[in-house]
């Protein structure tokens, strides 16, 4: 049994967007706070802090999950991906990000990082997803600005573009 | 909204978990965290220690054993949903799992964790109840298997003792000559169920289980009724659940959902008798 004492800070190491990172965390430190405050990657947003809103969704070992429902000490050794890892290079957007811009799929942008991380994984696993499947996947996110229609339109167009690239 | 302090214990074996639960006061098992983590953050739970069981390999298995699917305590809901034999071996479970939370929470949440939490509107306890499944608990004192009907004892309350961990749950496999169906109604997909129904039927047998209404999932044997009697029997069942008004629905609306969805679910199950 490996014990990490409540009042101390412990070394946590993982891979974030392909780079090895490390920092110190109390056992109770949430992964959201660790990524933002300790690592300094503030693209991941903190909304409800109880798993409902989806704003903090990141990819843990390749699958979307709520960072706010995860302890930093739990992901020691894992591979994490956040919104900062989506764009292929500085000044360029990923296909999903580009189609979000085109379709005005965000207004305030608070929920966007989480939605992008869900859709990125979902479209990789389900390249032929139809609107119903996309809407069901999006049901894990709350957006108070858009009414979701532009998000669905952006996701459908991104899916089509990704299919074209795959088939080319 | 941050958790209060606790020690973090990373268990490497089932024995580690048993010892910690027996020796450490107010320790709680942490698996997928999809219900314990919000409770920690809201400080509804303030354990002295959390015992992370997710790195114990022996708990990560799905296997068919003695006419049941045995799902270990570290099996995530998404893993069971992706198990290739699921739909064939237990269609009711395959139908209900997509209703558990959202894809993003099923990627972390465990099957046994949902049973441990025992939310009255949760799908996994409902399926266990409908299928007459069981929960395998163990401690330093030994292991025992508890039937679902005895395991869920009330609102978020189970028959698990403080020093016991859930090691696995057992879902009986599909029986020849039986049909299964599941229906749920909530305000939005992924929300808590206002009412959820699971039906297990054969030519001579009708078993209906209801979640979201009473303080726990409840099943009733409605065998031997003709169509007219069945509607009356479901109505009696609906009233027996002692529905209450809350923010989301009135008691009478919930009873109406039980009547309508109950009969529909039984019909759907009859249509797929194999």
C-alpha cells in the first residue's frame, strides 16, 4: 500500500500534450486546479466542480473525462491532453477549432475547451457519427450562449472534413 | 468547493483494501470517482482517507461465471459497454448502460461504484434488481454474496458493512425463452431518471422493476395476469411505490409514467422473447 499523507504535498508526474510535466499536489488537490495553478495551463476551465457542466473535460489516456472529478495524484504516470494540445502549430487551428470559428459555435467560450476535447475524441472513434449521435455526445456539456445548433453544425462539418482527409 | 483533507492510499491488492477498511477509521473506497468526488467537493463526505482501488489488476475483469457476468470493482462503465459479448449475453444491461450518465462520465465511472452509491434513480442497481443479480462484498472477515433485493436497503443505503468492499457484481446472463427491455424518461438524456423501467418476461412470467420513484429500485412479479389485469396490477404497483412530489415531477406524474412506460416496456420485452 502506498500512502500519501493528507497535509503534505507529493510529486505528481504525467505527460501533458506530449510533454513530461511535474508538480506538487496535496491528495485533495483536484486535477483541474493542478493543471491550471501548478502547471499553468489555463485552457481547461473550471465550471460546476461536480461533473455536470463539462467545462473541465480533458482527455485522460485517450478518453474524455472530467478533470474536476479526478484527483491530481490519481493521474500520476498518465497521458493527458488538453485544449492547448489541439492546434497543430502556433497560429493555426485544428479542423474542429476552425469549424467552430466559422459556425460561431461559441460566444463567451467558457464551455468550448471541454466540448472540443470531447468532440476530438468522439470524431476519432466515430468518424461517421450522425447528428443524433453528436447531440448525444454533446449532452455531456452545458453551453448557455449558443443554443447548441451552431455547435452541432460545426461538429458535422468538422466530421465531414476529417472524413475527406482520411479518405484522401 | 474543494474537498477537505484526506490521506490517499493507493491499494496494490485486495488485501490492502481489506486491511485499510478494517484498520483506518472513516476510510472510503475511491474507484471511478464519478459520485464520490462530487460528494468530497461538496463536503457531503469527509473521509479520513480514500483508498484508490483502480490499480488492482484483479478487480479489472469482466468474466462469465456460473450463469452470470461477473464485473470487477475496477471495471469502468465504458469498458462493460464495449465488451463484445454484452448484447448477446445480457441484452437488458446493454440497453440500460447507455443511459448511465454521459459518455464522458462512463469513461471513468465504474459499474460497482454505481451499485455502492445506490442512487434510487440509477440504472445499474435497477438492472441488478430486475435480473435478480447479486453483489459480492468482502472484508478481512471473509466474503459474501448479497442478493440485489437485500443489498439496496434504502436511499443511498446498502447492506455493505463499513469494513467491507464491493469486489464485484453479478448480472445473470440471458435465459432462453426470455425477453428483456429497458425504458427511461428524464428531462434530458443523461439527467437523473424521473422513472426508469426494466422488464424481464417469458411466456409464463412477467417481472417489472422500477427506478426513480421509491427510495430504491423495486421489482414486482406480475406473472399470470391477462392484459386487463396487467394494467390494474401495474397501477397497484405504481401506487405501492409511494411516489413523492419534488422539483422535477409530481407524484401523480411519476405514477402515470410508471403505468405508461411499465406496460410499454413489458410489451417490448415480449416482442423480443428469444
